[in-house]
């Protein structure tokens, strides 16, 4: 019997990206922003004019890493340090696992419905931009949905 699950829609992703772009403009850096669905597949991506080419894959990989391991990438970082229980995890999945902040899970109630990744600035700035995307979605959804 098939299992049903909740996931982000393209409209959700567009809303999230617009909000993340606004946050990036406030920071003053052109950003790369990625949104993946509940299955970890890329749903939407934007590279703002002037965005670092090297950050394209980083933003996408941050979003996918968060969904692959069902945790924000900043929470994965301490576990992946030398001597940590997940040391070396960044070498899995063809080296595309990102172990620093900027990849955040998106939830609806108890369900993980996708994730967002942002890359261009400091880790703290990346978290701010990704958080703006989630905040916009939460604001747009009825309180019982998120």
C-alpha cells in the first residue's frame, strides 16, 4: 500500500526563495539559494546576479544534506569533527555532504517536508538567509499547518 507524505510545492519554494533573496539583499551579498522537497530532490534554485559560482553546489548540497540526515547542517557539524560519532561523514555521498551551517529543515507539524540551503556569506549569514525562507513559509501557512 502506498504511503502518503507531505512535501513542499513549487509555489512554496518560490515564496521561500523570494524571502531568502530579500534577506540576502539586506545583508548586501548576492546569494545562491536552494529548496529541496521531502524526498531531497531539487525543487527550486536561484543564483542571484553576481552570486559566487563556487557556492552553487554548496547551497544545493546544504539543502540535500539537511534532508538526508534530517538535521540542520549546523547541528551536524559538531558530530562530524575529529573524534565525533560521525567523523568522516562529509566524505560520503560522493563528498557532497556539507557539515557547516546554512542548510535547514522545513517542517509541517512533526513532518519534514523539505529543506533549504543558502550559500555566499559567513555561516551565520547563510543561516539568516535560510531562516528567512522558512519564516516566510510559516507566515503564509495557517498556524495549524506548520
